């Protein structure tokens, strides 16, 4: 079976999709592969059986009920599946984040998509398991382009025109500020094996039908011209002293116009460095796009107070502290933690290898384990041994 964009857009339809639909309008691929899906409910059952899921991996959502992690988690931060099923049977959707970390075929699909598009900043797959006649989320838009692959059952999708096409990553949906254009409503019934593409910014909501529904949401965050221009000005500021001078005490539109006339654009040296950094960064992400099988098996190990944690020196790039957050850069992503959690990555960086119980923090054990699980999931550290 072909992977990548051909799998999602339809056989021999990649060029048509990229030209006519990508970032423009919804696309429904009805070339059903329901009887030949490489990922099935059995794979989901295998994840439930083998993986020790935590609150960073799994959450519950419902339009009818607000559910907090402590209601379905054990004291050490792991998921209590029986409690999760209890809420599922009462209408809640089960979401497994970054499910590609638990399935080799999904990891291959992600890698193929990155290769096909060639401009991907981030890519991840979430799984949604919804009971019959239920809805997990109110209407909203995503800041990622998404492909919806229906695995089991059916889901009816309600789609509305984008009030703000192609939003940036920090331009999140606000129900209070954005009104639905009800005249633009489109309804689609997505069946098992079909794929629906929704451009970022398109408002949508979905409801399962008379059976349990399972679908994968493949989310793609592409590099945009905004990213390139932002990177260009960072490089140009190193070349042009005018960009490093302070602004007037009384800034105005006229000040800005005069300043823009002073700086000469474009600057060839800054352009070359910007493109060079972009290519190097993308190459690094392609080399370590997702967790390898060895890391995957490592993720299945139980993390507790006696676990041995080791810094992944090949992945770690740097750490930045602010008043409220700790930002850790690894090969393919950035990890944001509250500043109160600073002692955890600091200790791992200092010791390189250590036991969980020795890592100093003011957090309770279950919260400490949840933070360390996040660091392991995002490849800052790995579990290397369990001592008993």
C-alpha cells in the first residue's frame, strides 16, 4: 500500500490535491480502503493493553460534561482504563495524543508525509474514540491542516467557511469573538476508510452516529512565509546595525516609515543565511522525525519513583528560562514547562543519568511523574532501567 499523500488524497491525485485543495478548501476522498486499513480497532486495543498511558497521552472530552484528569488517572499519573471507560460509556470521547508513538505503521505514514510535502514544521496524529450519538467538542477551527481518516463507524461533520483563513499557530479560536456563518454550512457523513481534508481555519464540529466511531486526525503544521520572513529579520538584524538601535521614546507611524526607508531590503547575505538555517533545521527534523522502535518500546515501560532516566544528548539543543516558563529545545520540537518545574530538567541536565526519586521538586509524585513522562515522550530523556 502506498503511504504519504497518495494514501490520503487518492491514488495519482496528489498534484490535483496540492493545486486545487491544499490550504484552499475541503476535500473528501471516497476511495474507501475500509477492508484494507493498516490501522484498526485491534491496534487500538493493543495500545490499551501494552502501553502505560499517562495524562499526557490520553484525555477525555465531551460537550455535555467537563472531565478533569484526576477523575480518570491513578496517583502516579497513569491512566485508569476502567475509569476512562466509565466516562466513555456516558458519552465522552477518548483522545490519544500523538498515537504514532505507539504504532509503527503510523510512524511510517508521518515520515512519508513529511517527505512528500517537504515544508513541514510539525506533524502528529491524534486518535478519537467516540461512543454512539455523541460529540466530543463544540465547533472550532484548528491552526493545523488536518486529514480525518475514519477507522470504524461513521461520523457526521458540520463545516463552515473560515472566518480567518490560514491562521497562525498563536491565532486560536475564540467562541466569544467568532460567529458562525450558518449560511455556509456543509454536512458530510464520513464512513470507514474515507478521508476528509480540512484546511486550517475552517470551523467544524462532528457527531458520531448509531455506532461507536473511531478516527485519526493527522495534523500538519507547515512552514509559512511568515516563518521565513521572521527568520530573515533575525539574520538581517545581525548584519544591519540600524535594526539593533533603540526606538524613539515617542514612536509613531511616521517614525516607522522613515526607518523602513533607511534600511535596504533585501540583503543577500541575510537571505542566504535564512535559507541555510531553514534547510538545516528541516534536515534535522527529517533525520529524527519520530520515535524509533527502540524508543517506542521504552515508552511502554512503567515509569515510577525507581526508574532510571538518562538525558538524550543527541536530541537536546538548549534551554531558555523566563519568568513563567522553561522552554527546552530538542531535535524536532520545543517543550514548555511551568517555571516551578525547572528543577526537574536542570537535575537531568546536570547528572545526565539519575533515578527519578533523586530528582528534586516541590511537586507531588504523580505530577512529577507526569512531567518526566512528557520529557521522555518529547525525546529530552529516556527510561533506561527499572530498579527493584
